[in-house]
C-alpha cells in the first residue's frame, strides 16, 4: 500500500442514500453520502492493482462515506422514502491521504481501528 502513488485531488459529496444488504432481512444497514466517482475511481483502481495478489478487484466500486449504521427500522419503506427525499448541497473537499481501517463490529456497535495512513505525494 505504501507504493501507491496518488496526488492530492478534490471530490464532492453529491448524494445521500442507503446501502442495502440484500442477503440480510435487516436491510437497509447504512446511510451513506455518495462521492463524485471519477475523482475517487483512479485511487481505487490503484489500490486494486497493488492488492491484486491478495484480493479480487472491486466488482462494483461506489465511493462513499458511511454516516450512520442502522440497527432496527419499524417501517423500512417509509424510512427509505424519507431518505430519498433529502436533498443535500454539493460539498467539495480535498483528499490528501487515506487510511487502512479495521472495522470491529459488535453488539455495542462498530469500533474502528486505524492500521496505517497513506499520504499523497
């Protein structure tokens, strides 16, 4: 991962949505902010290339930020309809580093551990 060569770039939040886990009866599981794909896709492809001996390439890349995890929803359809009605302003920001993060999921919720940090060159 330290060999990944990427320059600082800008991206933007351009949508709000949900991640469905179709194999789970408890979907949707996460509320996300979608990021402008083309700006993040180059970095993602470089990560895929560097990790090709360890993992299969990403099949359907979707750059996003998880802003909430959902444990229980009484009325899933009503919740999804409300999320779909939210309009957010475009938010631009700079990407000059990324992290390798381990997710530890438990009954108390998710805990994240930063394993390493990678800065732009």
